[in-house]
């Protein structure tokens, strides 16, 4: 986002709400996160208003405004030509915030990546034309091929632990498939299933290390959460962008994004294992599929830069002067 705005000669200022948050201890942050009350909430809202001051902006873009009160949002509304909210997170099924719900109608546009929450947004906003849908995406500068094809090994999964994610991983391990695993709360699973096929990379693998782990694997599992009705995730695009074959459970949303020649779809755990075994013995076919998946995400406008360019064009076409 920032690179595109700078390219257009637009002056950019960033207000980092972590600045006031980090001044408080874990207890007060717990209260803020779970109850949206307390001194952290007050500090964040005060900080945002102080940073904006009495200046007027052509565009104010707010990310994940779960701590901003309606009063603060109304203040932002008065200081800009265009007020936009974006979050890639589930706002109704998980990250619920009464402050956010109260503030929603004040935004000119609200952007979500969750098709299953669109009706909830419209119910509160009251105007479907103010709601915009974007898929999740990837960063072209970060998510890229790093490891040559002939050096790739096994299946990668990098993501937090969910009970439902154990069974597919166990099935792959029992089939003798190498797994490169990383993410929060997998320590117990890794200890119980230690062996030659499981390579536990730790709780947190981020940035270049994340890309290297994905790119260093022949396949990566793009598991969608079972805790929420998720149908695609950032991994859906980051994995093909790293020139790695995406293993993904079939659903209607994913089938609207990819076809059978671009990713490895499966409908059951047995089919998942069978398809990995098939492609392990058909390297040319796997390489071709992987290249097609890579080309799809590169040319399909799923990278964050392309997404933002489309949004800016939309705002301009609607009469907002963002330049």
C-alpha cells in the first residue's frame, strides 16, 4: 500500500496504535482485548486523535479498528474526504468488538475478506454499496520462489494448532510423507509424533524464514480453519507465489479461484494422501501444476499491490480525489 501511495506522490503518515498499547501491562491489555474497556482503550483513542489533530486528509485508511470508539471514528470522519476500514480478520465470528460495530456506519467503505460475514456487515451498515470484498493476498516482494525445484522436499504446514488439523497430518506421516511443521501450540503433537518424517521448525516462522520453509517444500497444506467458516486464507496465495504446490480441501470459493490444473484439490484425507503419492511419482506433472498455480496468482491480481491499485481506481471513479 505504502509503495503505491508514494509512487503517486501522495504524502503518507502512519499512526501506530501499538505505541500507546505497549505502555500498559498484560492485565490491562487482557481487559482491552476481551472487554474493549479500560485505560488501553482510552489511551489508543486519545493517541489517534492527537496524531490526526486538526489537519484534513484526502484519505484515512483504518486497519482493524476494534479499539476505536464511535466518537473517535466520527472525529476521523470529520477530518477526511474518504474514510475506509479494512480488516483481513473475521469480525463477527471471532474478533468481535462492540466499538467496531457502533462505528461501522460512519465509514465510506468497509473492506472484508470474509464472504461468510458480508450479510452481517450489510445488516449494520445498511448500504451494500459501501461494502467491498477482497480475497486474501500475498506480498510480491516477500512471497517468491527461493529454493530450486530439485531441492524441494516434503509437505510444509505453517499455522497455529487446531485439533481438526491433527488427522490429516497424522495420515501423511503414517504414509511416510515428510512434513515440515511450524506454528503455535504444536509442541505436544511434535513430541508425540517425533520421528524421521516430522521436522518441527518451532512455534514461529515468519518473514524470509517462512518463505524459505514454504519454498523449500514440494507441497504446502493450505488448511482453512474449522473454528470459523473460513474458505480461503493468506496461505491460499502465498504458497503458489513461492512456487510450491498448494494442497487444499475443495470448496466452492476455492474452485472459483483455481482449477484442477493449478492446485491439488482433495475431498477426503484418503484422497489427499493418494494425490501426494501420485505426484511424488509424477514429477513433471507436479512441476507443471505448480508453475500454473504460480502463474495464476501472479497474473490474477491477488497480490496486495494490485488489490490496492484497483481500490484506488474505484475511489477515483466514485468521485474521490485520492491524489
